[in-house]
C-alpha cells in the first residue's frame, strides 16, 4: 500500500497523522479485518435450502412495505415486526453450520438497498410521519443486511465494487440531509470492503488493457469512499483522519488505471472538497493565508499535464475542469483579499482571465464581476471598477431581471450553482465596495456612475425593477458611514432629477420606503448634531412624503433651521406644517410659538398660544403647559410670556372652589410667574399695546391674579397652596405680594390703585400668618389701604383739578378707619399716626375745616410719635388761609411733638428748625409764640457742643430777634398781660445761648432794664422803631420758612 501513502498538500500543511488508537489506523477498520477472517469459514458452510422460501417471503414483505409506506394508514411498527419475524426464521433456518446461497444473499442485499433508498426518500419528504417512516425503513434494511453481512464482507470483484459504491453514495445522501450518524454507519460498512478491494487493485497492478476498465471501476469506488470519508471526518472534527483519507483519495486519482475522464472527475471532486475547506477557513482573517495556500495547491493540481491533455482531448468533463479552475481561482482571489494581499488577488484574476477569457462577464452566478470590482477597489483602481460597473449596467436589461436583495460580497459560492443576482444588485454590490474608497478626488467618477445607474433605472422601460433599483441605490448610499457626507451628496443628487421623481411617484409603496430611508438618515444626522446635513435630507424626504406626512416633514425642517439659527425660515416651515394639518397640533403650535417669539413676531406668537390652549388642540395635554411657558419665556417680549402663563393659569387653576390637580406649591409658583409676566409688561414702556395691553387692563389682570391667589390659599390652605412654610412656595407668595405692592405705588390711575389695594387686602392677611409672624392680618390690610390712599393723593398732586382721587382716597380712609378700630393705638402707634396724617392731608385738600380740626385732634395724643419729616409735612399741608383755630391746633401739635422729643433726650437742630417756620408762617397768639420760643431755647441749649455749628448759632439769633421784636411790640402797645417782659427775657436767654460776644450792639440785658422808661418815650415817639427792634440789625438768616 506504499502507493497510497499520504501526499496531499492539506495533510502537509496541517501536520496531521493518523492516531494509533483510531479505528481506521492502517486504512481499514478492525471490523473489516474480522470479516475477512470469517470469510474463509463461510465458504466451507453448506447453503441452507430452507432459506430460499423465506427469502421469497421477505421479498413479498419488502414489496408490500415499499408500496404502502407513502399511503395513509401505514403502520411502520407492525411492518417492522413482521419483517423481523421473517429474519428470525431465516436465521434459525441457516443455523450455525449453514449459509445463504449466493443468489439468496444477493437478493437480500438488493432488498436492503431498496429499503435504505426508501428511508432516504422518506427523510426528504420531511415531517414527523416521514421521519418515523424513515427510521422504520432504515431499521428493516439493517435487519435484512445483518443476515448477509458476513457473506458480503467476503465479496470480491464486482460485488465488492458494488457494495463500496452503494454505501459511499448512501453516505453522501445521508450527509446531505444532515443525518450524520447514518452516513457514518454507511461509511463503516463500505470500509469493511475497502481492504479487499485495495488488495484486488494492488494485485492487478500492470493488468492488461482488457482488465483496465475493471481496475478503474475499483479505483474510482475506493476514491469515492475515501473522499466521502474525508468529508465526514472533517465534519466530525477528526482532522487527522480527514487528511489521511484525502491523501489516499488523491493518490488513487493518479492511479495508472484511471482514465482521462475519470481523472478529470476525480480532480474536480477533490477541488470541490478543498473549496469547501477553504470557504470554512475564510471565516477569520488569520485563516485567510491558509485558505490561499490550499487554493494555490488545488489550482496546481487542476493544472497537471495529464488533466490538461485529457481536457484537450475532448473529454466530456473538460467543462467541469474549467469551471473548477474558475471557482478555485475566484476563491483564491477572495482568500488573498481576506489576507489583505491586493496584488496577489489581482494576479489570481489575471490568471483567471488567461484560463477563461471573459469569465467575469459570462459568469452564470454573477458573483465574479463583483469579485473583480472588489479586487480593483482593494488595489486602489476605483475609477476602473466604476467604469466596469457602468459598462455592465448599460448592457443589462432591468425589466428582464427584477431586482431582489442587494448582492453580498460574501455570497460567492464554494461550489454548485447559485442564483444569479440582478444587474441592479450586482451594480449596487460593487458600488458598496467602491464607496469604501470615496473621496473628494474620486467623487466625479462616482457621480458619473450613479448618474448612469439612475438614467437606466428611471427610464420608461425599467418598470418596477427600475423603481426598486432606485430604492436600493438610496439605501446603499445612505447606509455608508465612511464618507458619509459625500455619499449623502451622491444620494441627494440621484434623487433630485425630475425623471426620478416621476418614477417614484408611480410606485407609492416604493416612494414610501425611499421616504423612510431618507427620514431615518436625516434623524440620525440631527441626533449627531449635523443639522445642515439633516436639513438637506429632510427636504428630500418632504418631496417624497405623502399628504398625511407633510406636516411632520415640515416640522422636521423647521427643527433643522432652528438649530442652525435660521428662526425666520423655521417659522415659515411651521406655518406650512400648520396649513397641512386638518386640526392644530400641539407640537406644531409649540414650535410656532418658539420661533415667532425668537423672531419677535408677537402677533403670531400670541396666535400660536391661543391655538394651543384656547380652545385646546385635539392632542393637547396639561403637561404641555410647562413646555408652553418655558418656550414663551425664551422670547424677548413679555407679552408672549404673559399670554402663555395666563393660558396655563386658566387651564390648571380652577377659578371656583375645586380641588387642585397640581402638586403642593405649584399653584403659588404659577401665579407668581403670571404676576412677574404682568409686571414685566407694565414695565415694558409707555406703549401699552406693545407691552401686551394698556396699563388698566394689565393692572386688572394683576389684581385678578392676586385675588385668585387669595381664594386658592383660603381653599387649599397654606400647605396645599404654597407647599408648607419656607421653600419656594413662600417665595412665590412673597413675589405676588411684592409685585402688587410695587404696581400699587407706580400706577398712575386712581382706579388701578383701588383695584390693587382691594386685591392685596384679600391676600395679605392670610399670607402674613405664615410669612410675617410679627404682623397681624388686620395690620397688613391697614398698611395696604394706607399705601393706596397715599398713592391717590400723589395722583391728585399730579392732577389737582381732578376730584376723583380725593373721593376714592376718602372712601379708602373710611375702610381704613374700620380696620384701625381693631388695632390698639399703643400697639400700632405708627399705623394710627399715618392714618390721621393722611386723613389731615385729605381734609385740607378738600377744604373741610371741621375734618381738619378732627384730624388734628386725633393726632394730638400721638404727638410724641411724630418725626421731623412728618411734622414738616403737616405744616406744609396747612396754608396761611387756614383759620386761627386750625393754626393754633397745628402749632400746639407741633410743640407737643417737640416737647416729647426733647424729653426723650433726642434734641437736635433739625427738630428745632421747624419753630421759625411756625412763627413766620402762622399768625399765632402771643402765648403760643412765647411757648414756642422757650421750647426752642431749651432744645437749642441742649444741643451738644460739638454739634453747635454756625447754622445752630444763626437759628438762635433769629429766634432771639423774633422774641425781642415781639416783646418790644407788646410793650409799645401797652400790653397788660405781662408777656412783653417774658418775650424780652426769652430773647435774652436765646442771646446768651448763642454766645453774646457775637453781637456788636449793646447787651440785650441792659436794654431789657430800660424797657419801662423807653416804653413811655416810645409811646410818644412811636415812629422810632430802631429803639425798640433789633430786626434791622440782624442779617437775613433764611429761617422762618420750610
């Protein structure tokens, strides 16, 4: 058997050898050797005559089974039991000393072959019934073959060839349907005859020509057995055994008895096996070089001189040899590409062109052109590859071969026929490979190739296949991650033509798929931050959208323009989306609001808000109101934000006594936002309409928000409305109150002040219980009414001819008086003081003397709480036209206030400065004047020395002069009350208080001693005023007025 020693390249590369403990060590299984040993004994046994009848009975049973197994009602178990009984009877008839006759043994073998063939056929039928029948039929065949297996093992010549050939074919059939165990059993039975057959082949070495055909048949049978055994061993991961059997098959294919046709068949069969092995090796890049080496060896074997001579001699199998070469070279090219060796791949294709010119163009599978393109691309010849694709496309007929799925570059068959891809699929497969090398430099070549493809696919004769090809082109171009922008450019250029648009519109289903591809790619770009690319893709998708999807496409285009900062264009696209909608959608209206707010189109933004919430859109949900407010807040105009927050308040906060749907604290926060929006509108400028409405309307809305807050706070309680003490809820309530306060102070119309004050009176008492523990609700209400009254008086000052502010102020003060009754004066002196001051000012402006006296009388007990500004304000409100009673009451109030301040040790020049005003502006009785002078002297003398400035000294001199003149006047008039002397004494005290050395005139004390005598002279010389008055000697000091 040395001639059958291992010699194939696969075995040499694998480095494998047959294991010593393998059941096929030495080439034959042990069972085969035992069969040969038993064969001699079988020849010595006599044939059993009774077995012939049983063989006929078995033939009848088998015929019945073969006729009935496909019919309904076939019971395989019963039939198997019947045949098993026949086999048992036959075995009993043979006994230990008999044997079957050769004819009977041959008949039983034929019956087994028939049953096994039916079993394989049942397996092909499939299904549970077919599987059950196959198992039963295979078991019956095994039972019959068991009767002749001993005799068959001793078969020689044609019988041995027949057994080996049959079991090899049967093993191949079982392997094809995946029944490897049965295939292995068939191979084991064939191997039991292989040793005898090999011995016969070896014994006939150098046989004559007349026996050469017989030897060739034996060699071919052994070749088929070893080749199938190699396949089975490889599938069972027994690589050493597979290589050993393959090497034996290769050696047998070169046997001298093998004729040219048989040699060609053997070479092709070996090549097919090696193709399958190489295809498995191509699964990983590391195994690609090994696959290339295997294919190189296989090609060398196919190029042997004997095979070439046989093919040249007109063998019927020459075409098979050429096809095997093409497949081997194609897979060799694939292996080199997998290993990254583009030059060797190109060389393999060149060799293919030498052996089979035009093979790529005439390839029935259509995969060779794709392989050629891949090799050219790998070699950097992208332009050549694209030209080849264009040439193939121009010569193709798309309508004759409808496009299916795009061809895959890994679809090259390892052997056997495969469905030829359509021309469009082949082009797209090649284009997909070429796109891995797309660049700015190669872009013109790609544009030309794509244009040629589009021209062919959009033609009138392309039909549905052309439309499908356009879809495949779009998918191919937009699926590329490498060179994505360039591929996107190619796709958009391909879809931009009118012919393409017409073709796609003829097929709505395909157009919808094109739209889907464009849409998803655009969405991917937008998510990745490439808004410019997304804009172009969405625009193309919009062109191919259905009417019901036009609004969605317009919104997507608006989103892209918005991200690019093109807000005006975004607003225009959203307007387009709104026109395409049968009913307004919340998404579109929110987008319109955002874009119009950013562009400053207030009217359109407000319209979007109203479309969204008043009445709400069909798909409106309250959760959208948060987005509504956030979107409106991004705009530059407060009127937009005001409208949005107002809509949210109207929807989310019930006006009546209804429970809330918002979490605790959210109502307060929302109303605070509304107050802030209204405050921003009021502060926007004098143009009321541009700020969201006139000031009266805005103040009314602010007051309504405050009243709503008061109602909801009363209904829900502090926890439900503001969310508990502290936190954001408290800040929201403070914001509402503070903004209303500010507008109360700033409003120009009296009605607005009254409205805001009334609203605040409702809210603040409830809020102060949680925000300001030191203030009661009544006190806070009083403060609001005081502020409102003061604001009305300020409005009257601006418009003195209007009587309405005074009427409203008087009305508010009446309400204020009711509140003040609940506030003790000793606990809230300042509130009472402010109340009476405002009442005094109102009465003075109304000219109501009785009300003025009443107010002054109410202020009298609170004189000690009057501060200097308040005293000045009271004095300023009373003019010289006031009655004497009013003047006296005013003076008494001022003096009581000064006296109380002095008793508290708070004497100051600022406080005393009002005395000159009293003396100069009010025509007071002498007693009050004297009281004022003496009080001023005490206050001035109590001023600390460091504070005795020139102004202080000037005030003292003015008062001293006034006292001297008043005393001299009384003395000259013959005053009998004795006040003249007191005036003069007061003048002396004031003189001494401000340092007498400052006067150049004689001492006032010396003049005071001469007063009685001078007074008589003065009566006679009443015109000599200089003798009685110091007024002419005192410079103008600026006192006597406020």
